[in-house]
């Protein structure tokens, strides 16, 4: 991963990142800042060697209304056996960034820059046939809605068999044995009978299990789960999360879990990345981000979780709406909604994009905010409200 050729490529990317700045404030950041931010994202908060490394990823969609900047300079990394949760409001770029990792964007309609490496192999810019080779059976995606991912006219068993045979030259009998093992492993009772049924004969939870069986049949090194439990009731949700946890122990995969639900994050994540308007605004271990958050947007997300003790109190949703990605605010993208911006001297919140910097001046926990006294504001004002 540190060969001279890849170092050359990184330097080129820094220039291109600086050249593609969105706002005057972005432009002020310059290559040095971009380099620092990329390195911080590439170093996993655990210090372990990552399997997936995303550096300075930018995804834009040219549309009739203008260029939609869905992802702006995103960097993170995930080692095998570790789970990264990506959280943020609707439209913050969680799915778009993950689809880039899967190589699922239409290259004709999407501009992607930056770097995505799987086990050291770069996938950004590869033509589809080479992308298939690098990605191969290494990555699987579990979507929110298994109904739309499972084909209604094929039996569940045959879909798992075909998913296996795409990457393994084996007979149908061997693939069927593997499919039955997977159905059993994901907790589907009576796999022999279920193998021959169609998706509509499965309950929502069973379909989600079948999706996971199909995703994991090739023993992927990386699993991207995009809101895998949102459509399910709470009990089934807990079972599916347990299942993902257990399968991770069995297969040792890296997991990127996309979710709105901070309860799920607390349960599942080793690391957490908070996204706002296409950018990472806070990143660190789950313990750091959930117990010592250092960014007003993360505080807002935590304050908007319903808790049992606060059952009779009003929830505190974050006021206002996320900005248009066609026209991001100058300065900090969160400034139109931020209740703390008056605590920052001068107009910096509305003129300068904050860098993603270590919250304690060093270390792997980073946040993007100009406030100087984040720790004391959190302890004195936010933590008591969280109870
Ligand atoms: N093909 C496209 N063309 C133009 N804009 C797009 C396209 N795909 C996504 N977007 C926009 O990119 C932004 C980010 O979308 P994305 O689906 O990543 O959000 P998300 O964080 O996953 O939200 P949710 O929680 O609702 O799933 C949205 O504003 C979306 O409208
Ligand atoms: S930089 Fe300013 S506007 Fe942005 S989160 Fe910090 S205080 Fe709020
Ligand atoms: Mg999404």
C-alpha cells in the first residue's frame, strides 16, 4: 500500500481535491489540509491495518439543475472483523458513498474522484470488467428492502445458488448444499422446504435473513449493510443485528453499517462516522463519538433519540433542514441550524469550512467544528440533557 506508484497517485489526488473545492472557504483549505484529512481518515481509530480504505472520496451528479455534490472529501477505513457505523440524516450521502465502494454508480452519470482501496487494490477509475475482478466475491451489500433485491419469480434457494455459482465453478448440487448451509446459518427453519419457496412466501424478517444468506454465501471480506433493519419490527430487528454480529465473528468480515438509529450504533459499532451534507463531521471509536461527542450536529443527533427515562418529555429534534447539495452554505455546512455558532468569535462559522481535526489536538477522534471549548460545552450543557 505504500509503493511509490501509489504515493504518486495520492499526490495527484490532493491537487485534484483542492482543484474541486466547492466554496471559497474550501478553496482556502488547500492541499496541506486535504492531505492531513485524508491521512486521518486512512488511519483507523483502532490502529489496526484496514481492509477498506476510502480517501478523499467525492461523488457528484451532473443534473439539469446543476452539479449535486453528494459526497465531499470523505475518508475512512475499516479493518477486518471491525464494524463502522455511518450515521446522519436523510440525504447526507450515506448510501451514495457506499454505492461508490460497491462500484454501483453509472460512470456516465456520476463524477467520482479520490481513492477506494480494497485490500490495497484501487477501484476508483477501473473499467467494469477489471472492477469485477478486484471486487469479485470480496464485497456484499445488504439493502434495506430485500423485496426489491430478491427476484420475485425465482425461488430463494435458486437465487442463493446462482449468487454462489457466479464466483465458484461448481455443480448445482454442490452449490445447493452450500445454499442450504447458509439458510441454516442465518436461522431460517427447515431450509430444505424454504429453499424451494418464493420471496413472497417469506415474512419480512425471513426475507432479510435470506438476503444476508445470499450476501454472505461467498464469504465476503467486506459487508455493506444499508439500513438492514429499518423495515422490520423491533424484535426481528434485534435478531437480525445479532445475526450480523455472529456472522461477523464466524467470517471475520469488515462491516460498514449505515443507519439512522443511534441505538443500533451503540449495539453494533466499533467505529462511528457522522455525515452531514456529504462530509464527515465527526469520526472515531464508538466509545469516543457516543460518550465524548465533540460536534454540535452529533450532539443534536444524540439529543433527538427517544429514551425510556425521557418518555414523558418532548424530543428535541434538530431544528431546520439539511442544506441543498446544489448550493452548500459557505463556511460550516451546519451553520444555518447550529445553536452554538454565536460562541465562535467573528464570522468564521459562515465563512470558513472547519477542518476535520483531532478533538484533543492529537489522536484518532476527529471533528469538524470551530468551537474551542467543545469538551466543556458538552459536559456542562449537552451531557445533562442526555441524562
Ligand atoms: N443519481 C442521482 N442524481 C442526483 N442526485 C442524487 C442521485 N443519487 C442520490 N442523489 C442525491 O444525493 C444525496 C445523498 O443521497 P443518499 O442516498 O446517499 O442519502 P442517504 O444519506 O443515504 O439518505 P437516506 O437516509 O434517506 O437513505 C441526496 O440528496 C440525493 O437526492
Ligand atoms: S463550526 Fe460553527 S456552525 Fe459549525 S458546528 Fe461548529 S459552532 Fe456550529
Ligand atoms: Mg440511504
